[in-house]
C-alpha cells in the first residue's frame, strides 16, 4: 500500500468516530431515541470501539505501549465490539421491521413471530457450524461471530428488499427514516459480505480493501446523518384495494391472534348456577313441548 | 427516485448474494480469520499471540 493510501486510511480512521458522534447527536436531537434505541446503542458501541482503538494506536505510535501487547489488546477490543455489533444489528433489523409494519398490526405480529424463530434458528446454526472439533478458544468465538454476522447481513439485505418493494402498502416514502436506516444497514451488510469474501482470499491487516471499507462506512454514516437531519415526512394514508393480499393477510393474522371465547358443553354441576338462573331454566323447560325434550334427550344420548 | 432507489437496493442485494457464494466455499479454519467488521479500523487477521503482532503499526 502506498503512502497516500495509508494517509487516507489514517484520516478515515479518525473520521469514523466523528461521524458516529454526529449520528448519535442527530438521533438524540430529533427525539427518536426510543424508536431507534438499538441503532443508538450500535452507534455508541462503534464510537466506543473507535475511540479506544485510536487511543491504542496513538500510544503505540508514540511507544507508550509495547507493539505486541497493543495488538493483543486491539484484537480483543475489535472482536468484542464486533460480537456486540452483530447482536445489536439483529435487534436493529427487528426494531425496523416492527416500525415499518406498525400500521398493519396483524402482519406485524405474525412477521415478528417468524423473525424471532428465524433469529433463534440462525443463532443455533451459527453455534452448531462453529462447534467443529479443531476450533477451540478464541478461534471458536471468532467462528461464531463470523457466522452470526453473515446471518445478520443476509437478514438485513432481505429486510431492505422487503422495505423497498413494500414501501407503498406501509405508507412510507423513500424519504422516510425507516427506509434510510434500512438502506444504511444494507450498505454495511453488503460491504461486510464482500469484505469477508476478500479476506478469505487475501489475509492482510492493511489491505487496499480497507479504503473501500472506509468509504462504505463513511457513506453509510452520512446517509444516516442526512436522514436524521431533516424532519421525517408523515406516513401517508394507507389506501389498499379490498382485493389486496396485504389487507387479506393482515385480517387473517389479526384473527389468528384473537383470544377465543369458551362455551361449556357438559359436566356443569347445578351448584354453579344461581337459584334465579335455575328457576329461569326450569320454567323454560316447562314451556318446551315434550317431543322437543325427547329429541334433545336422544341427541344427548347420540353425542354421548 | 423510485427506480433509482430500487436499482440501488437490487445491486446491493445481488452484491451480497454474490459475495456470500464466495464465503460458502470457505469453511472456518484454525489459523484464518474469515470475516471483518465494516469499519475504517484495520482488521486484526492474525492470532492475538502472533510473533510479528500481525504487522501492527498503530
């Protein structure tokens, strides 16, 4: 890597925490911290990791700390924050899906149920794939994080595809923050996958891809800053045709979650009824014709 | 706007899908890091006890 690339990467390293801090400030300023809480947490983790790592770099350059020890510390800081980010990314996708589907309550409930199952299965598969006999200790943890991040990236891209193509039935526009956050996450997910494919063939700590990586992260953080700088347009009134599959599935999903009513069909002791109720029943049976009573008795014996 | 946004999304998804096919052929091994966090920071690709500290310059 030549000197200009190295100095550019060095500049980008210091640029990332600044952009993270700007995104955090904009989220807090626009008072959407509760809605985008997981994104806020993700940004805080990135900021913390960047600040700690840059302090470590500074200490190493000025020989305040031994190089091997510095790398040892950096290794753990990097992979710990990566693990936290993987988990938080999944939670961000979950919260974005919940926000996007808020007007369609039935589909939201059903989708979140499916999402929880997919996430649980993905975590189980990640652990299962990583648990091969030759992997122990730190390599095992790195393998789990690797699998988890790949799963998270694929889920993110799926979410982005869904938000992009189902944006109209959800009453959103391309200027909505939900789309902006999904687009940023999609950028990170695609770059993460490309980066992993690159690293699988070129294992080098300082490679030319660091530059691409730096620009992609910078672009993502700029997208988020832009979306949180401007006021979000209100959701449009959702008008769906009566034949819309969204509407139909939403109704079905809402009915699926209903608490059912119960009816006593037998084995009810007379003590359960109040004397007044018993009296009403007695009078009603007295008024009923004998043939109808016999019919009821025969039905009762048949069902028994 | 609509078509540009959709085109970007489709390109991103196709890129991710193409990259993941490259990943599936590479299984996790003992001495290789197979993924990196999208970040401006360098990726620590070696073992924490690497004798050369992975060329760490700080």
